[in-house]
């Protein structure tokens, strides 16, 4: 996950918003000390700018978590599970006085670790049969320039 990623996707029309293309640049880097992974996202959902900073870590029981801070002042907490070559983030989402949704994001690492294919799903109750995809995305890791092309 560490590095710079170019992400493209599509939000599907639904209770979480209109159908819109999604593009972003995401970076993951270790905080000094190696205990926390810092994720930054800067992008656009349709014509709207979106941004967040997220901190990933492990709690005392060894379970993965993330705390997210959004550009609109909202925050969110996520539980993260590793399942083979996939990561699954899950949590709840509410905005203002609207309904609360259960959300999960499943990202699969493919192409030798250079691509993440992901989908965001929502559910009102979190039951296993009631999940609906509302966004699909694909992130490609930015490749560093060869040292010979960086300059003299």
C-alpha cells in the first residue's frame, strides 16, 4: 500500500448520491516509528472536490483500524480485516440528519501489487444479503522515474 496511487472509478446512482465519475491521487506512507500508516486522498467526485486524511494502525488486540478525517469536517472510524489478497474496511456512515448506512469497502491487490480493484457497498442494516454496490474503483500504483531520467 505504501506509495502513490492514481484512482479512477464510478459512483452509481443511489441513496448515497448521484452517478458520478471519481478520480483521485492517494498516498500511503509510514509515520516515523512505523506504527501508523498515513493515507491522504485528494480528488473529485463529479465536479465536487473531495479530500481526506486517514490514519491506519493496530489496537492492543492486534486488530486493524482506521480513523478518517474529511475535508467537510466529518470523521469516521473503520474496522479493517485482511482476507487473503483483499482488505475489507467496514463502518457506519451518516451525514447530517439523514439515515445511517453500514458501509464496507473491499480492495483486492492484483497485478503483482501494482493495482487495487475495489468496490464500496452500502446497507441499511448490515445483513449479509442486503449489500448494494454504490462505487467501483481501480487504483494503479505510480511507478518511480528511473534515476537516469531525473536529471544530471
